[in-house]
């Protein structure tokens, strides 16, 4: 039976193409499961998972918890908007305290880039990175690719533009790695102040004109502006941002082709996309959410099967 | 102290015995005889080592020990021992202590703590009170007590008018003002060099621009004020160019580079290893090449280890939270010998003294013995076993180095490893 090449999911850049293929095939199975009348399988009855969220999260946390419960894992939750460091306890100590209660797997969201990588070197548990600062958010990128595959048949050869705050976005970075690994072409689009200066060295196109970007792409992944991560203003006003980088129905209808609209949520309606775009048939935003559970089930299942060996 | 050094190759371009192998007799701390073969009738202690080389004592212009206040990082006693075993006879010690060294009595404290040691400690006083960047510290008074320079360690003076006044004021008594080359608003919350690696890692970047703006600003100020400016630890190619041009204009400016900035690019950070978290950050191959060229052509006056012991609690944490800094004394020779010829290595290890007003003593009969002893060729993998420092944050851990110090003879004392 095939297995993942890694013992943790710390980022897309640590995966290979076969890993993604395996995750998707496994997710296909779980997607079928969660659409049954009995949405649960007993696969992980002997596994205990701790969800450690050192940063606010609603949807990712719910999605992971649901995925874990549908696999019949035991679940404990720990949320703290403050990082452990501020409370005087180190991250390693916090996690080791929880692990000493016999926990097998840790799902962690953390404000600092590399927190998952760091933890994986110092504690004895399988780690899933649920977002670490502006570094990676691998399950989001996996579910995004999975949703593109579902909608368009394949990721390979597709043109995907990621629009918005690229600078502060772990979703953008993980998506770049995931899409490139599967043979898609990637463009980023946004105000120059929110695009990392050296991102073109990753082999992505950079565009500051939204219309040009949308005319180029098959899929547009609209990101939220992460005001909470900005220490200064990167643009003068939300109004002006929307004028340049918001997608509305008129713009969408004026394009040469019908593109697919994605959004990792939460949506700021009227800012990066208008309601009629978010709710249009071109939008697969809610499919992404459903696929998120299936993809996370697949990741947890595949990593747990490595623990059991 | 009386010692007979046997068969040592002398590397000292100021000495008539340069590049020759000699026996050296030292009596009461003074070199009394140099000859190809000296007998030992008085049964002095003999020093014989494999491939023994000696040079004038080495000097490091930027060393941090932590005491007072951060003794968990390093004490003055063990710090000086580290310097001695690493081949250094003189170190300029930064004011990044708690409290900050910013008064005459603080300087006197350091001097008394380090007295009677083989290694000479030269205190650097803070430029501003508490290194807060607001008001000038009592520079003249500290100078009187023995401060060799004035520097708010790694803290840039954001206010250009304050830097202007500092340069003007210190020039009254020929004081050396140091300015950390970083424009803080541009560097922001950056924790590593801004480039492809920072982009991949999602870590905030410090653009080379942050350094270059500050260097350019300080050179403009120096041109206006006169006085003596030292820019510690530059890290970018453009900084080298700017300083080269300033020297052509005959501005009284010197600069240093940290050895690790000559050695590693930011690629090594891929794994979020906090031992590589240093300030200024590790840059690119282009920068390294320009810096090495700058050392070779003399634009960069001296190299420093920028030795900064950090205890494990401040390193074994998330990258964003980890402290900047690496120890470097122990690995200095071994790293430099991988980059430069022996002649250049010794030149950059000794040349900085003049700038900091520290006397040099070449290897000649009648001079006081101020000597570093080493094997420039031995190859080894640098490991924790090579660390004398209290803290083990070594950027060179696991690197293959070339050259190892045996110790020093200075201040009428010998500190030599077996």
C-alpha cells in the first residue's frame, strides 16, 4: 500500500507529487463517506489528536475537528490567542505537557513561521501544520487544488491567479508550491506593496492589473486582506483597494471566458469580491469548504497509518 | 613568566623574522632572544607544538560577554578564557549588558574585572544613555576611564541629528563613534535577509537597502562633521562600494565585517535553524564575494567574530522569538583560513588595533611578548567539544575548518591548551 513520504505535514514544499496524488485519492474516498447517511468511519479509534490553536481560527479548526471526529479519533482542543511564549512557557513545554497525556498527533496553528518545523524536531508526535505565520497552510492549498481538480478535471496545465494580500498570506505561498508541483501555471496579482519583492524568483508571474490577470487565468483565488497582520497601511483605503482589486459581476461578465472563482474564507463581501460573484455559479467557495473536511480526513488518516507502523 | 618557544614559524610582516622558523625566548614577559636554536640552560618551560606558528596578538573589535546582567550567557572570566584559547590577546567588549555600560564607573568595573588577565579587555562605552538612542552618554568621562569607542551595540541611532552631534562632540577628544548600519523603519520586523529564502519561509525580510541607507546617511554626516566613524559589521555589496568611495574622499571611516557574513548565505536558513539568526543577517553570494574582495583590497579594515553568546532558552524557540547572535571566537582562525591566505588572515586579525587606539607589539627582541600561537593548517569538524564559551550557539558547528589556535602569551602570562 502506498504511503506518504513524510511523517508530518509541515508544508507543501516538503511533499512530492505522489504524496499529493495519494492524498487526493484518499480524499475521494472520504468525500464519498461524508456524503453517506452515516458520515463516520472507525479508522482512527485508537488515535488521539490535539488541536492546538495559538491563533484565532474558526473554519480551519472546525474543519479539522470534524475530520478527526468522522475518523473516530479522540480529540482534545487547546486554544489560546496568545502565543505560549508570552505566558512564560515555551512551545516545546506546552506541547510536551499535552503529549504526556498520550496524544499521537498534533494539529497546530501558530503565529510564527516555522513553528511546526521547529516542533517536529523537538517533540515525539506527528505534526500537522494548520497555518504558521506567513509560511504555509498546507491543508488549505491541498483542498484548493482538490477543488480545482474536481471542477476542471485536472490541475496540470491550468492557469491560476492568486489575488490580494500575497505578502502576509500563508495560503498564497502553499498554493504556489502545490500548484507548481502539479504542473499549473501561477500568477499573483495585487498592489505592489502586498507582493513580496522576490516572489518572481519562485517562478510565478506578477501582475498588478486585475483585468489582465483575470483574462489570463482559468481560476482566480481571491484572498482576504489581512489587516490584522499589517503594522502599517499598505494601501490608502479599502475603497481604493476594491476599486483596483475587487471582483464584481460586471468585471467577471466582461471577461473573454468563464473563470472559476475561489476564496479560502472568511470573505469580506464587497471588498475583494462582491456578493453576486461569491454566490454565482462560477464560484466554488462552498465546495472548497466541503472538500476541506475530506482532504483533512485524508491527511490525518495517511499520517496516522504511519504512526501505527 | 619565562618561556622558550621552540620551532615556531613567525608570521609578522613587521618582524625581521617574518616567514622564518625560530626559537623565541621570553623572560619576564619580554622577548629576549630570537634565534634558530636557543638552548634552555635555566630550564624554562618549553612550548613545542605541531606545525607551530606565531604572530602578533589578535584583536577582536566586537565581543559580547553579558556580564554584568547576563551572566547566564557568559561571564567576563570565562569570556576572556575563551578569547585566550582562541588565540586572541585583546578584545573590545560591547556595552550590551544590563545595566548598559554607559558611565565612567561602568568602564572602571569592566577594567577591574578583567585586570591581571592574559587577555586585555578594552571596554566600549554606550554612545547614548542606556543605549536608548535619545541622549548622549558621558563620552569624555568614559574615554578618561579607558573606553576605546562608543557604540549602542546593534541599536541604530535613528535620529540623524543625534549622530551628527555625537560625531562632532567625540571629535573634541578624538573619540571613535560606532554606528550600527541599519535603518530601523526599513528593516521593520524583519528577521533575516529579504530574498527568495525569506519569501519561501514566510519570514519577514530585512532588505539590503536598510543597511545601505544607514551607511550612506552616516557617511554624509561624517563628511559634514569630521571626526572618526567606525561602521561595525557591514553585510552588503553596496555598503562596500559606499565605504570605498568615502575612503577615496579621505573621510576618516573604518568598517568591519563579521566572519560568518563572509561565509554563509541566507540559504542555510531553510530549516529555521536559529543558530543562523544573526544581525546583520546572512546575505547572498554576491554580497559575500564583494565583502571578501573588500577585505582583500583593504576597504574593510578588520574582521570580527561579533562573538555573542546566547543561552539556549533564547535560541531553542520559534525563529521569530530567538535572539540574534552567534559565538565565534573559537572558530575564527579555522573559518578565516578557509577564506584567505595565512598572511591575510593574520593581517585582518591584528590590523584593527590601531583604530581602537591599542598598542601593537611586533615579534622582536626587546618587545613585550604579545603573541598568538596556532597551527594554520589542521583540518577538523568544528563541534561542541571545541566550544569554551558558556553558551553553545555556534554558527560554525559541523563546519570543516582549517586552523586551530594553541593559545596566547601576553601580559606576562601564558594560556595554552595541551
